[in-house]
C-alpha cells in the first residue's frame, strides 16, 4: 500500500499540472506580499507625520525702534533669531484719560535669512515727568515662515532709558 501511495505521489508531483499549481501558489504568495507592501506604503504616505518637533526656547534680545505715525520699524538681535528687522505696519493707537496711550497691532519680525515671525501685540505708553516715555508691550507669536513656520510663544517688550531702545524677553516654540 505504501508503494502505491508513493507511486501516486511521485506521479502527481512530477506531472506538469502539479508544477503549474505549485507555481501559481508561489506567484499568488508573491502577489499577496507585494500587495501588502503596496498597501502599507500607501497608508504611510497618506499619514501626515510631523517630523519637525517644536522646541520651546528662551527669546531674549534688544532692538531699536523708530515710530512714524502709527507704524513702527526697527532692527535688533535676539537669541534663536539672530539679527532681525521688525515692522508693525498697522498699529491702533488710543489715548487714555490719564494721557497714556494704548497700542495694539501686528508685527512681522524678519530674520537675516528671510524667515519671518508673525505676532500680535498690545501695550501701553506712559509719559513720565522727565519727558521720557515708558513702553510696556506683550507680543503673542502666531506663526511664521521657514524655520518659524507654526511658531508659538510670547514675549514682553520694555523700553530702556535710552530713547528708542527696547529689550524683549519671553519664549518661542518652533
């Protein structure tokens, strides 16, 4: 009986029909593996992964500003930005009952390489008895371009005794 069974196996295994079935199974296995690999690649390519992990770092610097009407512009240097220019193109200025000014608006800080930081701000200008003005403003970072795309954070701007000179101190995440 064993010999008959072995003879049948040998006949089936050596038949061309068995080889074609065997080849089809192998090809089907490869097709299945290729299909799975293709689906995996499609899924991973559709999944938007943020490889740019934000880091929160201190933002400290100095700047010199010039006020012309309701527009402020200037230059400065700051940590994680380097040399920069700043423009506040559309400030809203309101005079308060005590003679101080409330200033709100937007700012664009441009690093030396052209990357930009966008911010909104609100502040106050108090006029001192010695003829000087004391400025305090809070800036909220709302985005940017280049390495600052999607940036967030905030910083405070304070006037220094020398007219037109200011410090900035806060944090930025980018």
